C-alpha cells in the first residue's frame, strides 16, 4: 500500500463504473482528468478494473498515448510515483478510436460497455462543445444511455445565452438534469470549498457578513501565463467568457449567498442562483465607468521576455481581451451598495488569486493621534499558497503612547494540514461517481450567469469599448474602474 493509500484507508468506495472520456487524448484529459483518476485510484478509493476509456479521434497508438500521459502521472504534486504504480494504472486504461460520432464508430465502445451491464456509465465530454450534441445523440442511438448514466460537461458551455441553451437542449435529448454535471474546476479547489466552512461553520464572520460591516469585496484571479497552446479557443472567448462567466462568478456566489438550509445540492444551488439573479446588469453607460478590458503587449514574465498577445496568437487584428476588471453590485438586502470588484487576466505580474473582504472603518476613532486606522480585512488566498489572513490593527509595543499598525493573523493551510491536497478534478470526479451535484452548476444558474454576462458583452459592443493595452508582467489596467478613495487591496507585505 502506498503512503497515500494508507492515509486514506478509510476512504469511501463507490458503486462500480465505467468512465468514458471523449477527447481522451486531449490536453485537459492528459493534464488533469486522467491524473485525477490515477490519484483517486492510488488512494484505494476507486479500486478500478479496466474501466477508464479514453476516446481519441486519431489513430489510437497506445504507446504515444502513454508517453504523453506518463510525465503528468509521474510528477503531479511534486511527488514522484513509482514505475510500478504507474504501470498498474496504465494497464487499466483503454484507448479507443472514434473518428467522429456515429453508430458505426461507436461499435467498439458499445461492445466494451455492454460487457459490464451492472456498471454506471459516466461520459466525460472534454471536447469542443460543438461535439456535445452529436456525441449525445450517438450514445442514445447506440442504446448507451439509461437512468444510471451520467454526463460531465467541460466549459465553455456556449458563447452566449442562446448558444448555451442550444447545447443544453442537445444534452437533454438524452440526459435529465440530475444526470448532468457541468464542471467548474474552481469549485473543486480546497480553499474555495473552505469558504463555505469559513462562513457557515464560524459564528464570528457570519454576523458581520453584510453591507453594514463590509465596505467592498474584491476578487482577483491573476495568471502569469499567456494563452499557451490554446490560441484559437482563447481568441474566441477572451477573459470575460473564459474566466468571469464561470470561475469568478462562482467565487462571488460563494461569498455573497445566504446560508443554505443544508449542504445539499439544490439548497446550495438555489442560494447561488438568487445571487446571480441579483447581480446588477451593466449598460452602455455603466460599462464605461465600471469595466475595463485590456490586452497584453510585450513584457516580462518571471524575468524572461515574452511576446504580446497578438504575436502569441499570430493574428494581428484581434480585439480579444486578455484582462478584464468589473465593478458590480448584488442588489439585495444583505449587500445593498457594496461594490464587488472582480479582475482577472493573462500575463499579469504573477499567479495570484485571492478574495478580499474589506470591512468598514471603526465608527469613531478614540485614539489621540488620529492616525488613520486601517480597515480590518479578511483575505482568502486561493493560490499559489492556500491561506487565510485576518488583518487587524495592533498596538506597537513601547511606552510612547498608542501607536498601531495592521498585522496579519495567519492560517496557512500547509502548516495545519500536512496531507497532500487533492487536485480540484479529483474531488469533482469522485462527486460525479458518488452522484453529488452540489459543486456543479445547474442549468438555471448557468442561464442567470449568461444573462448578466450578456449585459456586459452587448454594452461593450454598443459603447464600442476598446482594449486598454498593458505590458505583460504587470497588474493590468484594473485601476481604471476605481473611484476616489478606492484601491485594489493586494496584500503583499511580509512575503
Ligand atoms: C481555465 C481557463 O478554466 O482556468 C484557463 O480556461 C485558465 O484559461 C484556468 O488558465 C485557470 O485555472 P487555475 O486552476 O490554474 O487557476
């Protein structure tokens, strides 16, 4: 038994399953999906026989496939796994070729799955969404969908409300809502899930979690990488659709939602839906003031010179934004008037994601110096470190009267939890097998998110909003949405 397996010997085991990954030899599958299954299997949680099937559109050369996959199994989490562990897993993987979805092309898959009628079939669509409809239809025509089947959908689920509804209509030809798992990997991150525990398992914060006590909420997801090998996908999406429509909005929901009555899928999703519906739509006038879109130019990343976005994608007239910042409001009782400031971008100064809850100033300063008292801040750092900090004013020791400064009370996850942190995909894939939809988006949530996003895309168009250029390796043009007295609270002191 590996150390990992010993640590998790009491892990829950699941009903037997087949997991079929369409786009199985694609980048996401190789980097994230298959390594996640490998880890869960190592933990003894899945104990899988030969039931992980990767579907490739190209000739299935198992050797090349293994060569691509092994480095991601070998070094995930900076931990090297033994040759034996890896080979054991590779033997369980089946690679099948299906050039395009058709009953004929799926014959081999059908014969394979039909050998195990007792297993639940999980279909993981890691392909462009244009293939979702044809794959679904073919699975249905092959008789491969029943009440025990599930489907996992990778984003992007459309590029607008209408196209997202179209995709949904195609999927629901064969699957019911309780069988559909729309994945947002941010919801599988440990620190993101900890937000629920922080808010709803601690009395301290919940009491102050409202407009009366909170001045602003800021969410930053900064990436130092550029678009890498995803130029054609990214250029059609941009930062708004690639990151805000899903990840940042989900983070916002977890910060802003009311306590659900129980930690059950529909209870949590009902509360998130209410937040999405309360988001104030933007219009032609407000986008000019409350949003900024940007595109990176040449600059530096980790001291190396990097190309501009246009050079990266080799398309010199692209107007796609690689950065976006938005100020928005959740128009409900709890959050009246509190700005929620979101920003995300590629080729920013560093990989750095955090949520800042910026509390209001004390009502009256009793101290003689009248020196400014900093607001308390709760900082939830999602990456690269996983940490929570509470910034509080503290007296500077000494006899010279009352002098004070902000000091952070820190909870560093790695100090308190020594175990390996599972990747977000591990948690989410296990939830699919287990049938727990809490961390997956429901269709009405998705529609509400699209409705709000469309208020921005249509207003950008109407206002002829242009990109602000920013140098790679900087914080980007987020300051453009700030008003007097506002700033991005990026806590970098003491690091
Ligand atoms: C993906 C986006 O959903 O999230 C990528 O498509 C982005 O563009 C990635 O790089 C960021 O995820 P993480 O987990 O590295 O923050």
